[in-house]
C-alpha cells in the first residue's frame, strides 16, 4: 500500500545526508569537491529508486555556487562510525583551508548554510520529496506555550489580542 501523500524524506537534512552518502558510494569512496556541472539539468518526474532520488536531490541544488555546494557536502557528507557530525565551527575552519583566498567567519558560514538549505528545501518541496511545511504542535502549560525549542509567555495583553 502506497500513500499518495507520503514523501520520500521527512526533512531536507535527511535528503542531503542520503545524497552525499550515495555520492560517496558511486565514486567508490573517493569523492572530490561537488561542482555545479555535476548536478543534473532535469529532475526525474517520478522517483522510483535510489538513483532517481539522487538525481532529484542533485537537481534541487542547482543554482548554488561552489562555496555553498562545498559547505553542504562538508556538513552533510558522510562521517565514520563514532565521529560526531561536523559543526559550523569545524566547517568554518575547514573552509579557511579549502578556500584560503576567502576569509570565512562563523556568521558568514551560518548564513551561507541557511541560504543553501533554503534553496534545497524549495526544490524538494516542489518535487514532493519532503512535506510542504513542518506542522508544529503547541502545548499549553501554566500560561506558557511551548513551540519547538522556544517558550513564549502568554500575558494579559497577548490574550486580549488573540
């Protein structure tokens, strides 16, 4: 039984991890920096297998520059067992080595990451590979609404406005 509303991935981050792991397998573990000319020009209309998913995710990264592509592969690329995921700080240091002519700052790395992830999310949503929007549930507890990681106080004024 296949549901029509079911997506291939829950989040764009999962799709990117899948993409870079499969890329490593296809290149026999010797992956070099991802270049824009390697990305497919077209997305497949129906993703039936892992290779179709790989091509569709690659299509979603079109339009990104070489720094953004490198950054995504650095953050979401495969790591060994027992090795923690790369942080933005680790990526910032690696970026200074990879692109010595570019003075990376942590904030800039974060902004490039957010912009690149936004481009990929839009493409994945367009193809129906991730849900259109993440629905956040709200819990009300003693005058507070907890949504995600942040909690917002409900005051008398907020109650009057709502």
